[in-house]
């Protein structure tokens, strides 16, 4: 793998996720806080208009617009689709990007704690996960490597290497110090790791560690007319990365009934009851626990 030299730290992909936005403002005033030997680190405020209007997005979710074919489709012209093309030109283009590495900063209403989402499972990403865990034992590592970078629709997939920092719980349009501190610390550790990886000085990592791999998403229960008829069960609410097995209740119906998990694997829910996902009636993501080699 070639050395990483051009790094983009992105905040405000969603306009009402404030932690990354306020960290960008801090770092733009004090760029020395992100400066690292051998790295050129730029900051990007992805969706200023949505932030000005205190919304997640204006027309559609910006962080779902970066599939290569959509970026090439000139008929996709709403605000976020157009903004994605501008960002792709600035940091990319995807497939031949000027940026070597993108760190995209997000906060979630879900009780996920400091979570690092990795889009690939190559040596760089596996070792990055191990390094962040060594520096932040409270962190959680999630692999969303189920599709290729070309097929990923996340902003971070523009570059050949990209990660998503996802910290919660934090309500939309507010700031919490614990969440902001976790986000800043994780970003600093990621940048430190990149320098060590470039210099081939990554040392003293455990041979393996526990992480999670995204499998699927579950929707809130609906009737035949598409009307929502239930909610996340109280035993699941706020229990991100706590396992559920077949037969465990996961939804409570408004009429008092329950729906139980019917999957054939031990699942680890996360993004539980994320407020922003109500647009798509999504209740949670499910992952499997995995052991990851850092060698």
C-alpha cells in the first residue's frame, strides 16, 4: 500500500450533527492540532446549507450519494446530489482520488459510544482498529466491508482509504462534551496511526481483537398500509452491541403485543432507534461479533 499523504477530515455531512462541525471550526483556527509529519491535512465542511437550516439534509441524505454511477449521473441534480459531485471533484474523483484518506465525523442519537466504522478489512484497517482500541479501550470497531468501495455510497468511500467516526448518544442539534471529546480523541489517534503506518513503525499491537461486522438492518413494524404499528422494545433500547438471540423480544406493538427476533445468528444491534433513520423506518442495524487479526 502506498503511503498516505493527503488526508481530509470531514464534518457536517449531516447538518444537525454538531460535534464534527464544532471540531472543524476549532481545527480551522488551530490547524497545528491536526498537523502530522508527512501528512497534508485538510478540513471540509460538507453540508453548510443543511447546517444553516438546522437539518440533517436539504433534499436527501448526503452520505448516501457517493456510489460511482450516481456521481457520474448528470440527471441527479438536487442539492445533496449536486453537493456530492462538488465534494467528489474536491477530494476525488472516486476511483482516482486526490485524497489518500478521509475521516468523516458523525454523531448518532444511539447509545453506541465511540465507534469506528471501517469500510475495508485490509491490513491497514485491521491494524487501525487494533491501534484505536489500544488507545481507547472503550471504543467499538465495526466493519462495513460487505461491498466494495465502488459500491459504497458513503462520502468516506471517495478515497482509497476512508473511515467513519460515529459517536453517541447525542441528540440532533446539540453538543455534548463527552461525545465531542471522544470524537476529538479518536481523530487524533487515527492520525497518529497513519504516521506510524507510513513509517512502518506500527508496533505492540495484539495479535487479534474483537470487533463487529454489519449484516443487515431491521425496520420498525408496519401494517399492510405502511403505517408504523410498533417501537423498539424497552429491553433493546440503549443496549447497543448487547447480543440478542432467537426468541428475544425486539419490538413492542402499540396494541401491547411483542415481536421477537427470528434470526439464526447471535446478533449485536447498533444504531438502535437512531432518530435520523425514521425517514426510512429503520429500527436498528445488526452485526455479528468477529475476531480480527492485526497481523
